[in-house]
């Protein structure tokens, strides 16, 4: 199995990649000298497919395994579900010689990671991401947390996993829109950080849409390597790590305005990336053909690229509620050509909205 290291001193860890490799989870946890008891946090959808192979592997490696199931859905990434996890950990009598395994998408990974960060002031945890978004983004880098009724991801901690186990075979059962939404995040790495990755996706869209194993292994590994190198330089997002928010500022506004129901996260990010790319072009950071290549790629990946119709006032209000707003200005990430980025502070939002094509 291939692996790469996220180098963070004593908090360093490895990301393993392979096809049908869940059976390796137990031996890898044993190598890491994890405690004797493992609590696998999952949801009914993912658990139905993948709990048993993970359980069997952990049990064979000598661990006592418990199952903690949380309901499926972003709306359950909250303090009530978190309390349910704590209750089960306490009832099971799990002590510091235990660890958590997050088996699922970004929702399970974020909440289980935060439970691990806080239970008994922190016990180790392992990420076994099963969505493409979680495999290329949320399982790496240590952002954990839950939503608050007043906003997403408002409560949380930076807490790195002990290892990340990526089995691309788990993507076989992922619903199509979830899969395409993950591809938007892969495209993001290409657009702002890696022109070669962009070209690979551009030249292999059919294979990627067909979930070809070799192509997937390549883009997932490359995306994780990029994310690892960014996190190594700026673990707590004081600067560079914000590049990963490319497309997310407008994307969040789109999600807010459409009540988080119309678009998947990656779809909203695709729309946001196009708005950012058009704005970058108007600033002379990219040329027309580069912008067109970006739009062509996202369309080929069956992602939306048009801003939904809302007034400029509605967009402006949604944008200014963003976490990245300071003193009325937005800290914005632009692409520089393809494969590069540029940070700029945006105080006048109208060009962004105009180039995004919003009327009235
Ligand atoms: N921590 C970070 O750095 C970070 C980064 C990006 C996003 N996130 C968070 O990630 C969350 C979104 O994650 P997501 O897109 O993975 O959504 P998700 O976890 O809700 O998963 C999407 C759906 O797919 C199902 N599913 C997962 N794996 C499956 C599989 N292999 N087969 C069949 N169904 C499967 C899930 O049950 C769910 O219904 C958000 O809460 C977001 O805030 C965190």
C-alpha cells in the first residue's frame, strides 16, 4: 500500500491508500500501538457496507471493538449527537487506553474527531474516510468540530488523527452527486496549487467519471500530498492554509441563500470557483482561455457553474456574514493562471458579483 506522511513533528501521521484495503486497518492500528479498545463511530448508511470488514480487521488484530452509530446527515453534526457519543463512551467505560475510529464521510469524521479531541481531554483517533470529499480533504489536516444553530463548524478543535486509511473501493457505493461533489474539491487543488493535476483531470474526465481505480488512486494521492504540504506549513490557518478556501467564499453564500438544500457542498464550491476565476481574469491574474478551461473542466465533471439568481444585495449580505470577513472586507483567494493562487482583500464586492453574472 502506498502512503504519505503529514509531517507535524510529534503529531505526524501517515495516510495510506489502496483498493480493498480495509482489512489492513487492524494491523496498522496495532503497529501504532493504539489502546486495546476501539470505538468505531459510523452511521447506518456507511455502517451497513463497511462496519463489518473494519470490525473484523480490528478484532483479528486483537482489539475489542464497539460500534457507535450516529444518524446520517449534516443536520446531526451538532451538540446533541456529540453528547450521544460521549454518553456511549462513558457507558462503555472507555478509558485513555482506547481510541476512536471515524468510519464515514466528512460529517462522521468531523464529529468523531471532535469527540476524540475532547473525551478525557483527548484520546487517539483514526480516520477511515468513505466519501471522495473526506478522502481528499476533510480526513486530512485535523480540523474537527460540529455545527451550531447559528452557523456551520463554529465549535471545534485542531486535532490530528493517528492515521488515515483510504480505501478507494468504498467509493463504489457512493451516490453520484456525492461523488461529483468530491471531484470539485479535487479540481480545486488543480486550479490553485497544481497545474499538472489540473491537466490530468482535464485529460481523464471520462475515467474519473467512471470511477476508474488507477485514476482515482492518482488524484486522491496527489490531492492528499498537496493538502499535507499546505497543512505542514500552516496547521492552524494563519495564512497559507486559507488557499484551500478557493471557491468557498461565494460557495458558502450560495449554500446560505439556497438554504443548504439545492446544492451539495462541492457543487456550490464549483459555482464559487467560476465566480472567483472570472474575477481573477478581470483583475489580469488569468487570461480568457484559462478561465474557459476551468469552466470546461467543471462542466465536464457535471458540476454547476452558474450563480443562482438572487439580488446583489442578498449576495452581499450573505458574503459579508462569512467567517473570512474582517472590518467589512473579504479575504479572498484568486487563481493565478491555472496552478497558482493570489490572496487579495476585497472591499468592493460588486465586480465579483458582476463578473459572476448576477443581475439587479
Ligand atoms: N474537517 C475538514 O477539514 C473539512 C473539510 C471539508 C468539509 N468538511 C465537512 O465535511 C462534511 C461533508 O462531508 P461529506 O461530503 O463527506 O458528507 P457526508 O459525511 O454527509 O456524506 C455524504 C453522504 O454519503 C453517505 N456515504 C458516505 N460514504 C459512503 C459510501 N462509501 N457509500 C455510500 N454512502 C456513503 C453518507 O452517509 C451521507 O449520506 C461537512 O460537515 C463539512 O463541514 C470538513
